[in-house]
C-alpha cells in the first residue's frame, strides 16, 4: 500500500539544536581571572623585526601594534585568550596564551594565487607557470556545496566542463563532458585519485577532497596518453599538516521535496479528450464502464486519480556526517576520517529508492631521513542502494505514472491485493507495478589506495615508486512475486535473482625527476614508467518458485525446482605498459615551456597496433614582466600570461579482444543422433580486425590569464579539438553468420570536431572584515561530425526508443552535430479542407507537380482538418523519408555558471547558479502506441475547429491516417535551456565568539536546487539520458520520464577544535 510519510524540521527540534550549540559554547569558555601582561617580539622569516604588526585578542577589539623593534606588550583577561597577529601581505597567526608570559612570533609572507601550487600529471607546478588549460577547484569551493557526489561540486564552476544528471535517483551516475563529446563510445574523462586511475568515483565523499584539478587540453593530458582523449580529472584527498592534532565534524541533515509535477489532464479533461478522439476516429464502441442505461457509471465519472501524488514523496531525508582527525610533526603527518551518508529518493514507496554510503580514509606520510620518506593513501567504502526503474521504455517506472489514465483508482479494497484495476484490461496500475517490480538491492565494496616511497639522494634528484590498487566488488539480489495487474502485466512464478561482480587492478608507477636552476634559467626533467593490470569476473543467476515467498528471502537456493535455474558468468582482463617523460623549462619565470611524450602498449589491441606514441608541446609568455608592458598598462593589468599548446591523446575504451575473431557458446545448441540429443554448439560472435587501433585526439589551445585592477582575474581559451578513428561497428552481410549489431566487427572510422571558446572572470576583494569572492564563466562549443566511412556516411540511431515501432530520430552524420535529432518539419495545422486541397506539390523551380491525369498532386491526400501540415523539403510532392532533416541539437550553444561568496566577521553567505542555453530536448514521455495513455495539459489547446489551434493537432484514438504523432517531427522537440540556482547557503561561525581551543563552530542553512528557470514542460530540464545502444555516447537529451532532482533544505554544522 502507499506510504506517504513526511519528514519535517519542527520548531522544537530547531530549538533543541540551538540549545545544544549554546551549551557547547558555554563549556568551551574558560573562567575569567585577573588581567596579565604578555610580551614578545614579532619577526619575519628572515629574522628581521616587524614594526606595525597588529596584535589583537581574538573575539574582541582590544589590541596593540608592535613598535619599531617589533616588540609588543598586551594585557589578556585569561589563560583561554587567543592572540591574533596580522600584517598586510603576511599570513595571520593565532596563538593560545595558556600559561605563557612571553610569546615570540615569526610571520610568513602570504602566497599569492599566482604562486599557488596546482596538481598536474605526476607532480605539481606553480599556477603561474602552467602553460596548458587546467581548472583548479579547492576544498573551500567543495565545502560550500554539500553534495552527494564529487562531480556535483563541479557543476557551474568551470568553463568547458559540463556535468549533467542522467537521473535524479540517489546514487545515479552523472555525465561529465570536458569540451564536448568527441566519441560515440565511452566519453567519460579519466579519473585519477591520489595517483590511482579509477573508473568510478562514487565511493568518494566530497568532504574528504582537498582539491580537484581538471586537465582540459591535450597538452595537459598528454602525459596520460591513451586514456586522456576525453580529459583528465585529478583528485587529491585531504592530507595531514604539521602541528597540534585537529579534530573536526562536518555534517548536515535535510529534507527533500519534488520541485514540480507535470500538468497532466485530470479526470474530466481526459474524458473529454477521449470522447473527442473516438468521435474523430469514428469509433462507436467506447471502452468505458457504463450502467444498464448506457450511461457512464457514477464511480467512473467521480474518479480523478493524480498518479504523481502516488509517485512522489515529500519531506524525505538526506544526511551526512563526517569525522576527521589531522595532525603530525616535522617527521610524520596524518589525516584520517570516516563518513556516513544516506539519501532517500523522492520517487517510489518508502525505502524503495535510496543510496547509502559508509566510508573511511587514512592518509599519512613519514620522513625517515632528510632524503627518504614514505606514505600511503587509503579509502574504503561500502555502498548500498535501491531504486525504481529509470531506463528505457520497458524499465522506466516514472513513465508508467505519467501515462496512466486518471479514471481508475490506485488503491481499491475490492481487489485482494488492494490495488485498483483499470477498466481497460490492457492497462496496468503503475503504483502496483512499482511495488511488485522494484524489489532489488545492490551492495558495493571499494578499497582504493596507494603506498609510495620517495628518495632524494641529491637535492636536485627525486625518485618515487608508487603502487596503487583498486578493488571493487558488487552484489545484488532481486525478487518478483506472483501477480496479475492486466492481460499484459503479469508474472505467474515468483523469481529470485542474484549476481556478483569483482574487479581488481593495480597500478605501479616509477618516476625520477631532476630540477636545476642556473642563473635565470630553470629546468625540470621527469621520466617514468607505468604498469597497469586489470581483471574482473561476474556471475549471476535466477530461480523460480520460492519456498519462502518474499523479498527478504530472495536467494536462489530458496526456490524449489532446479529446472528453473539459470546461471551465467564472464571474465575479463587487460594490461597497459607505459613510458613517459616531460621537460619543463622557464626563463626567469617569464617564458615557461613544457614538452611531454608518452608511449603506451595495450593488450586491447593486436600486435600490429599495440603501441602508440603521444606528444605535446606548450609554451607561455608572462608578458606583464616586460618593462614595456609595465610602463604602458602595468597600472591596470598586474599580471598577463599568454599560452599556446598542441597535443595528442588517445581513447582505448573498447571491448577487450575486439581485434580477434571470437567464438560464442551461449544459446548455441543443435540436436544430433537418433535420440536427437541436445549438444552444445559454437558460432562466431565477432569478426577479427588485426589492424584495429585506438581513437586519437589532436587539440590546439590558445589562451590568456590576466589579473587586473588588483582584484579582478580573467582566463580566456580558444580550442580546436579533433577526435578521429572512432571505434565503430561495421555492418556485414548476414551470410557471415553475424545476426546482431553488437557482434559486428569493430573498425576505425569517423571523426568529430569540437571547437569553442571559454571565458572565466573572477573578483576577490577584502574591505576591512568584509570578504567578497565572485566567479563567473561562460563557454561556447560547436560539435560537428566530419567524416563517417560507411556507404551512407551515417551511423543510424536506434528505433523503438520512444515507443514500440518508433522510427529512428537521432543519428551521426557528416556535417551535423553528433546524435542530432532527425525528423520532419511542420508548418502548422490544416484548418479546413480548402487548405488541404491547396497544399499541392511544387518542384524546385516553383512549377506545379501534376499526376498522370494532369491534376495537381496533393502533398498530404490523407489529411483531415486538424491534422499536421508537414513540410515537403525535397519538393517532390509527397511526404516521405526524403523530407527528414535536422530538427534539433542536444548540445547547448552556451554553458555558464556563477558563484558568489561573502563573509563578514563570523557571517557567510553564498550561492551558485548554472545553466545551459540553446539545446533541445525530445519530450518522449507519452506512450504513443497506447490510445488510452494520458496526455499533458498542452492537449487542452488542441485543434477543435477552424482557428482553435495552429500547433497541436486534433484528438484521435489510435493511429490517424496522417500520422500526426507517429511521424517524428518538431512537435516532439522542445527548448531545453535552463538556469538553476544550485545552492544558496547562509551561515555563522560561533567559534568567533568562543575563547579557547575551538577553531570553528559554524552553523549553516543550505537550499540546494533552490530555483529552476526554464520553459521546458517536463519534470526536469536537466536531461542527460540517451538511448542505450552499442554507441553509448551517441545520443543525449531524450526524456522518457526523467527522475527529477529534488529541492533540498539542509541544516549543517562545521565544528573544529
């Protein structure tokens, strides 16, 4: 039965929370004693006395200034007082007084953003010397946005990096694209966590991330060779710091709500539409329940079910709790922590859609000698999840709710199982179907880590050996009971399913680096090698007729008959051997130059093309260091660097052993002998291609980085990226013995071009105790397929994507965007018979096309008033396949983002917004092959007579002769532009009021997905879903009933001491 439970934050719970905070504050405040004097000297790092340094008692306005000799004297009220030492251009220091009477301090210069060190492949580099196109996201940016997944923290923060949801279901993957989609295969970037390449980062907790660095151009990513064509994301987890141990808690609790419902026809509107549809179709038999007098029953007329009320839940909880410890000394440092996270879904019954993660982390590094150190990074995680169907038309739970007739009940005690039944025996109850068919749970285990040894035999030489592992294991089980909801939706035997998958990889890297400065010249050399091996296996099975017939006992051995057992499994492995090198040179930190080379050998390819070479070169000129620049615009532009880069990358994400002829034994049976005994046979499942090689990407990048008017920064990039040698499947004749397109031989062919511009603007300003930080970005990318080496020059999309029998409506073709929407253009609605008779064929010269009798040819002879007028593009006097053209583009013209953060004393406020402009979405929610399926409220504006509508055609039961909806046209294509306010946060750090060892006690309130501005009528305009097929990245922007992202209200605490 339906469980609609709300979770709310009551005034009483908020009051208790605030009371707890106040008690915490009071316990932290030490008792007062008589004032006593503290004296000391403040010096800089060179040992020189610093006059004019501010010495203030934290949380008060009491303070003094050091004299000409750097000396000071100040009276403090208690041993719990904390002195804050500050000076412009130097890092602040806070020191607890304790029982000290003399406190001498050394202040270090503040590191500018330009001297900030960022992570690059196999090392770090000063930001101002980076010559490639990279993005750095720090822990502060991540902490400002409570997120389920690491990728969510990147939304809207970087130009050229798009992160979109495939589904809003908890735990669902996110689609990350760096500078567009360049392949029809796997287009995800390479993720490297603490030096370990991983395929999935859902095990990571965002609270444990120190920084994320994205390598966008080929020159930056070339050091990763064959795996870097789609970009590289380098993730660094938090490390320990020398000093007193710091313990912290970061957590939040919140509730979630659906943002909107689709406006569907209610019961009366639906009945009106259906009667209109049956009249237009000239059907006299209407399948609605009637009484003995031929009138609709009162129960039928009164029924008005809003199925979305049974689909969505309100006030469902989300929570996260992270505890961490950091500390160390000059010889050893550590950082450790653990996290519990749980998010329940807004769609489905209680506990039917959720994601839960428990993770632990420990990182440490130790110095044995001045020249020898070692360390490790280790993360373990356990994930558990359940979910409703979010896939294609056969497994999409939400789609069923959006199509069900509102004229029958969700719950009805007249039936034994308590679920209502439709008057149409072919129609199912979507709520009951969800309860019966979504009994599943999956569990995942991850162990990811590395251990490293660093030796520095000479000051200029560094040798590092790092071995990392990634172990993943998942298991799942499901249960389907016996039920019957309609003539088409039934299950006659209870079924239990179980499966298990385990994958293991190790990555051993050895590098040696050399650095030397001679005069104004600096050079850094890096050489290394990598060995990476991966292996995995999976098994699964099912069995029917359970003894204990429920979800908790969905175990194969709990079923009765071995004859119903079905078992399957597989194994896979591969290896990669690599050699790489890099040269960094700069002159006077003014002209940086970087050269990289990598050679990869992969077992995924045959001996003829097993090895590949990847090169890159990049250079920069910090022109602002030139006197002519300083003298001309130096008073406006503080810093200006011009960059140019060129590089090559690869993509090896193809099925293993695709270069070989493979033999398949699965379901290959034949009968032999007098007894016709069943024997196992074999058949080829793939034709060999010994010349198969990896996809390659070549990219040019020209950019500039500026800092001007002291507080503003700007980064500009232009790029041209060409990815060629796609790994595609080439059709062969059926006589070869290959029956499925998934078994066609894989060949290299096809290429795509992504080119565009990126602009990022920043503003940072401190005015007294007010800090303001603003970041804005915008990017434009044009995606174009250049060549496809098939007979047609086309890679066709799937059919039956929107409904059974739906024609192909997306494809890859030379001269068009990858996966563009392909169909008919429309030109309004025929208002009367005269308009139909006047719509005659005209050839390209404008002459009337005549039939064999000399009469003008009607373009749509089967049309009736109220039908769609399709455009005869090829001017042949008829509507057919030759009139199809591009009617939509799933890729936006522009992507943009904005973040604003402000702090004043202990208060902070911030928001982030993100959006796209210029893309289209296929609104394919309705099941067009079911005449009883409901419509959205746009059907209220349908054609009902001359002049009533010029866009929405007349109602019709079944398939009309004009194929108004059976022809895929621009009626399906809608503007997908949107702007989302991703996050609004306001907080206050009560630690500013507390004297003692408490460093932070910040209470904050956050609203995630606060506002959505869009004209799209679906549940969510962020539609990353594409039809699953052999080419997984070929399609996007297809809405079959998207699981929407919720609005979240969260209260959180950052506590550190």
